[in-house]
C-alpha cells in the first residue's frame, strides 16, 4: 500500500471527494485510524490538552511532541502524518521554523502544520522550498488564545472575513498544501474553499470545506469532563465503554474471578 501524498489531496479536491482527518498521539490509535482508511493523521498540539492535561496548547514543547510523532509515524502505514509545530517553534524566523520542522520530519512526519496566515508566509515559503509540505491553520488558532481573548468564532464581519481570505491566499501562494479552518462561519469557509486551489479542512467551519477534522477523543466521546463544543459530534461513547470495562476488571479482581484457569499457565 502506497502512502497518501499531498498530490492525492489536491486531486481529491479537483474530483470533489471529501475526506476525513483525525488527530492521533500514539502508535495503537494511529494503527486503528490508518486501517480504517483515514488518509491524514495530525499529531496535534492538542496533545497539550488530551495527552498532557494542560489548559491550553501554549505550554507544550517540541520535546513533548516529538515522541508522539514517532509513535504515530510507526503506526501509520498509509496515512500522511502531519506534525503540529508548537507555540514558540516557528514564529521568530524562517530559520527557526526550518530547524523545528526538521526535527519533526526526522521523527517520521511527512508534513508540518503552523498557525497563522500572512504574518508567517516567509516561514511557509522557507519550509516548502526546503521540501517540507506545510498545512496552514486559520480562524481559531489556539496558540494565540491569549491575544484572541478566547475561542470565539473568527471571521465574522467584513473586515475579519477579508483578512482571513487574504491569509488563506497568502498560505496558498507560499506553497501550503492545505489549510485548516477552525470555528469559522460556514459561508466564509465555503467562499475560501471555492477561492483556493488547495483543500480546506474544516473544524466547526461547515460542510462546504473539502475535508473535516476532529480531535479523536472528541469524535469518540472520550471526555475528561465538561460539555463538548457545538461543532463536535460524538460517534461513540468511549467514556462509558472504557469506564464499564475498567469497573468490570476491578470487580473481577476483587472477587477472585479473574484470572480464571484459562488465563493462567500450568
Ligand atoms: O491540534 C489540533 O488538534 C489541531 C486540529 C484540531 C486542527 O490543530
Ligand atoms: Na493544533
């Protein structure tokens, strides 16, 4: 089986085939998603939240993300593996972006993702011209939570909408192969999708995007607590499934019914 390429994703846009992206943070889940036919796996800096338990994605470091990329890369045979560059790893300069991205590519990623548009087009250009495919990310960019003042919808109103379209065009012009649109009005996401030659990947950005992405724990109903965002659809209730399995295991251990003779060696 041949690995999915960025070219395959351009071709999917041309032929109006939608596709699904999921986050992954380890070998075991990457294998499941890969075997289910998910063409693109993102080692998101959302690992800050769902793996490390931070409140935001701001504190996660390259060193915390790198081993997760290695696990996902070893688990994904067919999927294109994209690694998020974390906050602080690329904003300063093209040189910084190249140095950071190189570490992720050496761990097995086939592409990197960065947040921002026009203001990081020099970084995107440097990466793509060095052979590193880049996925952009506009709208709610969680690494900027402290200046966005929260995770509210981005791109409402003519001024914000026009800026987002300029940012999207800047990413395409700099060589990006796709762009994530996070919590953006559906009509604006549809316009950007139509204007760009590269695929848009929506998360809370309506059905007109070329692709959709969710954090896998959100998609599968594995929640630490709290209410999921409006855009999340839970396709399973892993909280309940896993919780029940854990309780059953502990109950059998306490009762002395696990392990039975069939789970023992003589
Ligand atoms: O880190 C992440 O999970 C992401 C996706 C939600 C796009 O950036
Ligand atoms: Na991210």
